[in-house]
């Protein structure tokens, strides 16, 4: 059942009556502003619109004409029309991820594997799981510029290697000319050096542009795809209820996903450049160096291509040393990233709960907790520092020896006259390029380890989302069915059982039918599963059995105990989860007046940290203002008045009943005073095997008696609420 949509204004009525046409596709940013349906029945035209007074019809006809013009300008939504992928020419988002593919099959460890072997197998699968989603960027539903950018980058790398070869040949020619004191050739080579350098620089700059553009667009595509799956069907909430390696998803979706998409592009470009450079300049070394002959024990030994053999042996030594020294780099990088994510989470928690911490004077305890978490970060950094020191020892030593080794090897041939100075310098330059290509892993092993850790973390989140998605389509744990009532009831719970993800029952065998306009109070001791039942009604809690059926076409609105206040203006906070411009200023002002927040009307367009500025009671009043604006058919109040005093609570409930006389209300609360505003009460009681419904009684309205008593004491108004 979807959350409530805004009450239609006259300009919207024509579209409401033409209800069969779905809205046009929206970007990710636009979708974030709209409420998300959770297994809801299709919306039907609002019959109340057909009962408008006759004087409203001219306005509606004019609005209908304007709507028709806008609809003709929109893209087609015909299901039979060819699918049109979102344009990647827009600045934001540049590439829209595709989250429609089914999750991969579950990978279960073999029964014969030990726990350590099973963990290694799981980590090995994590990289495969990352690529299952990541390679979709180049697939049918990927970015239309993915292949042009890839081909362009690979082409520029190949051309740039050609320029490197040209500069290598230039080195030989210039030093030969200097050795021969050929001034004309030196001047001519000096003149062509600038075009060679300009061409090489231009190619490198173009490579940077294509490489970073591909990284940005790949990150945009994959981030959008993962976030769509994360937000779908309340999975972002369900992750808090299930086991798995998915802690701190916000860090995984930001820093880890950035590294996971940036580094592979760098690695592929680096490996290709290293391979082409090594292939090209090995030929140069073989051609220039030739064979090296030397005497040993009275016999002459000849080593063909001695420069190439030396370069291979040199690279093998450095690479083997790097592997031996940095074998724990991946695990340490992953531990460090996890510690950093936990540290950010602790600091975020302090900021979000600053008022409670300040009122309780908990700064010292929070400081101690932050210190403990930060000490874990520093400890992991210290271990990672040791790894960096050892790998730097290898890489720095390699970079210092590489230019000197070929000169020393070529010196005997230069001294006996069989090799010119230009050939020595060309060999030294080629050797450095070959060694750089062979030593690419030595220089990039720390980054490779960092990427490995980030890819593992984002893949772990993907696997948890896979599990939730499979659970939605599987009956192994049992799923609560959602459908439509057939007898006119607003809500029916049919043999509803709510369980944990491991099968443990929380609420068992609940049978409830609520008619339109009823106001039902759900009571029971703490821990009996009242809030869990509410989550099951809203579709946030998927596990269990039985069914939750709604009246077809009706709208549900939830008021939690702690209302969510989005960032931005007060207008946006008042309209949430709909767009801020769905209501005009007068409508929002009227809603704020009714809930006692009229003093905030002048700050409607002000951007402020409203989540920190408003008190708990003001937040709950604002939630009721949203309720009045959205005007749903059924509303669920989960301790929605707990921060209000008794008189404010009474006034708030009376306001809702008067403004929305036909609304169906389901309240979860502990306060007995709320019985006066409900027509029915059901009670849950904890039992072995799960809470059960133990009573369902009609309530006698006590509003009149309460009003007489209050008037006797305080001279209250006719509604029984003072002033």
C-alpha cells in the first residue's frame, strides 16, 4: 500500500479522473521526492472529485486542457513501445543504473569445508559478485558512452606508446649527433623535439579526460543501480533486521564504491600500457644489446639478448619481493576501511543525538567511546604503515637501480667501440621503460590491495541485498501476502503471523478486520510486537505468513514515533514525502495553524537544520500537519503523540477527526486517554511461541463526559479542550 499522495488541487482533478495513464519516467533525483509503493493495489480515480460543486467545473475544464498539453509534451509511456533508456547527456545523473536483473544464485559453502576454507571461498566469490553487477555498465542496460570511452582510451594508449618509441629513437639520434659533434643534426633534432613532446602530452591529457570520465560515469551508473536496490521494498530498513556483513552501508555506497570503480579503470589502462611498452622496448633492447660474451673458467659464454634477460630477472626479483612482503596488504586494508567506517558512524551518531547527549551530560562517556573507536583506527593504521614501509623499500630501491643497471651492462660494449653513446642512452631509456612495465605491480600493489578491500565491502552489501531480494521471491522463510479486500473492509489481517528472518514468531495467528471510518487502538505490554505488527501492515516487515489486505485504491499514511525531518526548507519538511511544491503556501499555512505550529509560518522558505531545531513535540505536530495535507484514507499512528502533553494530544486527535472525518485510524499507544478517540480496542499479549490477540472490544465514546468534566474545571470549549 503506497504512502499517501497529496490531496489533489483543482488543477489536478482532470488528471485524477483520467486515471489510467501512468506518469512519465523520472530521474533518480525526482524519484527520491516521491513516495514509494509497497505492493499496493492500483490507484483508482477518486470518486470524491466527481462530487465537486458545479461552479468548480469551468476551472477543472481549463486545468484539463492545460494538463492535456503537458501530457502531449511528455515521452510516451506505452508498454508496447520500444524501451527508451535514460539519456546520459544530462549532467545529473549522467548514467542511470539498471537494477532490474535478478540476483545471482546463492553460494553456499560446501559441507566438507572448514570454517577458514569457507571464509576464503566467500571472499573469493566477493570479487566475482562485484563484477556480476559492475560489468553491466558495458551491457545492454549500461551507459551508451561506455564502449566509445573504452575504445577511445585504449586507442590513445596504443598511440602514446608509439610516441614513446619515437622519443626513444630521438634519444639515440641526439646522443649520437653529440658524440660526433654534428651541430646541424643536433639543431634539427632539437627542433622536432617540441612537436614530439607536445603530441605526447596531448595524448596523456586526453587519456586523463577519457579515463576520469569513464570512472565518473561508471560510478554514477553502479551507484544508482545499487541505491535503487537498497531503497526498493524497504530493504534499507530490513538490513537492520538481518544478519550479514553489511554494516555502515552509507560508507560502502560512497567511499568504497568510488574506489571500486576508479581503480579497475586505472589498472586496465596501466596493464595495457605496461604490456605494450614491455613488448615494444624488449624488441629495442634485444636489437641494440645483442649478445654478451664473457669468459668463465677458460670457456666463452654467450648470452643472447642479455639486456632483455637482465630486465626479466630484475623484474622477477622485485615482484617476488613485493608479493612476499605485502601478502597481508589486502586484509590490513580491509580492516582499516572497516575501522574508518565505524569511526564515521560513531561521530554521526553523536551529531544526530546531540540534544539527548547534552541533556544527559554524556559528553565524557561519548568521548571515551570515540577514543576507543579511534584507537582501533590508529592501531590498524599502524599495522598498515609497516606494510607500506616494507613495500616502499622494494619500490624505491627498484626505481634507484633501474637507470643505472643498463648503463653498467652496456659500458663494456661502449668502451670497446661496439656500441655508440646514442645506443647506450637508448638502451638505458628502453630498459627503464621495460622495467617500469614489469614493475607496474610493484608500484601499484598497495592500490590493488585497497581496491580489493573496497570491492569486498561493496560486494558484501550486494550479497545482503541479494538475500533480501531472493527472500521476497521465495517461500522458504514465509512471506506475508498483500492483496485487496473483497467485502468492503478497509483492512483485513488474515491468519497473520509475523516472524523474524530466522523463523522465530513475534506475532502469531492474528485475525482482524477493520471497516472504513473505524478508529482502532492497538494496546499491549512493551515487547508484545505492536510496532512489529505495524511494520508488517506497512510492508516493511516481509517475513511471516498470512495476508494483509487493503481496500482497493485507498491510500495509507504512517506516523512513526520519531518523525523524519528531511534537510532543506520547512516547506519541504511539511510536504514530505511528496514534493515541496505540491501545495501552495496558504494550504501549508492552514495545516500548520491547525496543529499549533502557526508561529512557524513566516519561516516556511527558510533552510535550517530543522531536525535539530524542532523539539520532539514540534516534530510530532509537523507530522500531523503532513497528515492533514496528504489526507489519506487510512492512517497508522505508532506512538505518534508520545511527545505531546495530554491536552495537546486530545486537541491533535480531535483536529484529525474533524478535518478527516472519514479516515480510518489504527493507533499503537500505551496511554489510556487515547481510548476516548477510538471506537474499538484490540489487545496483544505475549504468549509462548509469539504474541496473540486476546481481546477485541468496542469502546463507548467518552468524549462527551470528558468535555463536561473539563468545562466544570476549566471552562473548556464545546469540544472539551481548553482554548
